[in-house]
C-alpha cells in the first residue's frame, strides 16, 4: 500500500467524496487545508466535521482574503459575495459585517448607506464561530501568520472532530498555536 497518493483535481470535490466514502468508526485522520485564496468551500469543512473522526488544520486568509473582499462603504460585488457565502456556508456574514442605514437629507430625499462594522479580527472570530457550529472543539486563539511588515495575513485554525479525543488534541493544538 503506498504511503502517499497524489490526486489531480478540485480538492473540495475530492475531500467531500473521500469523507463520505470512508468507514470512520475504525479510523482517524488529520487534514491540513492550505487553500489558494478563499477556495475552501464550507461544504468541505462540514464534510470533514461530519466524520467525527478527522481533526482539521486550516489556513484561513482572514486578513488578506476575507477582510480585503469586504469594502468599508459598500457591500462586496456579486462575485466576491458569492465566494464569501461559499467560504462561510451562509449569507449571514452580511448582517454581521455590515450596518445598513437610511437617512433623509434636508430636501426630503432618502439615501441608503452601508458601512462595514468589522475588522480582520472580527472576521476571524466569525469564522471560528462558524467552525464551532460543526466541530465539537475549536482552538480559541489560532496562530496568526504575519508578512514581513508584521501585518496579519492568515490564521492557522484547528478544529477537532472527535468528541472524546478532541479535548487532548485541542490542548496540544492550543499550545502549538501559542508558539511562534
């Protein structure tokens, strides 16, 4: 049996099929997701969580991806909104990230505006909260990876799929996340 297998194709499709096709009562796994941009679909994360046997490390581009895709004074364009919905698995992020206001000017004209009310840290917290909806254990403070200017780029997030064994895995992952 080979120790490594290289598969060419869409990782989201492959992982979802692989998760559904295994007998997870008799085995465990660790999955490392290092996406190209915002390419990990929520359905993939959910498929991994549904096994109750896989621990997940995912490099989430909260600052250079999600934060940049959410403009300050308007909703993201359609293409970016679709990507964000795919990554978060819901459109609820819109109401969490933006405040809508309707103002009337001196001449009685009504003007609607949208303001972004979150920063990169809150976007990361939203992603961690989403992970908690499908995994029994999620590291509270993931490791933040910075660029050469000391600006945050990614968060290395950990989620344990097994209810019983997840507590010790979470303890180890939390320790690793603190060491930089």
